[in-house]
């Protein structure tokens, strides 16, 4: 089945700097790649997603890139702010089971003032 | 707004007990999911359901079963609770029909003593 690996597990950046979180997946047939943000004590929420027919997608300060050949996708956060501190999860959805979403192990992002 | 409600925020059970975790969604979503969240392991899929009475195993189904008798309700059952099932359990739903965004409940922190 699909396996998603996420790095790094923790990341600390200075406020205003950029943060990058990377994920790889194993099932070459996967075609949907969402990113979820979970603030402390709250439920995960979708922040951005990308489909396999698109290489890059942006939404204000966040962007996701996808390299299907390498089975690799990344989350980029620019001009980081204190409210970006959270745990971020990448995920992949295999085509064989379109509803099934498999998550990575998460990255705890801390923004230093 | 989609509402996904989990019946209990905290539960304490004894080893060997049968445990029921209930989840209800109010947006007529086709798909429902049970994940468990453990530090450093991310969100691991236990079971999901894509229709009433239909279910599929996720990555860690051992020791669990599920029931979906009505579209809005998805129950997770621990037949004989064990200490290694102490965890945060998250229910989620998604619309289906190509719309995969997950809406999560607030979670149930289960402690098995």
C-alpha cells in the first residue's frame, strides 16, 4: 500500500524566514496530495492541496510543489509568522482507492520571534 | 460549516473492556474515516467507509472493527481494549465524488488502564 515519509520531524525558523517541509510517497499511481495544519489542541485542517496534473500551486504565503517522477512533494511557507507554529501533515491518496488518504508522520514547525 | 462530532472528548477504560467510539457528521458525506494519532507517528488510518454498510481496512485495523449502519454515523469498536490502544482517535468525513477534503472531529483521547 501507499507509504508517505515526511521530513523533518521538527523545524524551527526565525520569524519572517521561509520554511520547507518535504514528503515522498511510494505509490506512483497516487494523484492527490493534501497538506493539513494542526494547531495545539485543535483538529487538523486542510491548508492546501495539489493534484498530479499540476506541478505547483500557491495560496498567499503557502505553496506546494509536486515532482511526480521523483514521487516527491513539498510545502513552502514564506514570510513566516507566529501563527504558522503548528504541526503540518502531508498526505497522499492512491488512485486504487480514491477515498483513502494516507498521512506522513508530521512536522512540528516553531517560529522564533 | 460541516460538523463532525465525536461522542466523547476523554475516555478511560480498563484492559479487556469493549469500547465504542461514536462519530456523527451532518453534511451527508459519503466517506468516513477513523485515524489514531500518536506522537511521532502522525495520523494512521484504522478503517474507512465509502458507503453505508461498506468498509475497508486501513493500515492498522488489528484489534478494531467498525460499523456504519446509517450514512451519518460511523462507529469504531475496540473488541477487547489493550494498553497499546491508548491514543487520540480522530474521526473524519469527506464528501466523496472526487471531493476528498477531510473534515475532522475534535478527537477522543482514550486511556486504557
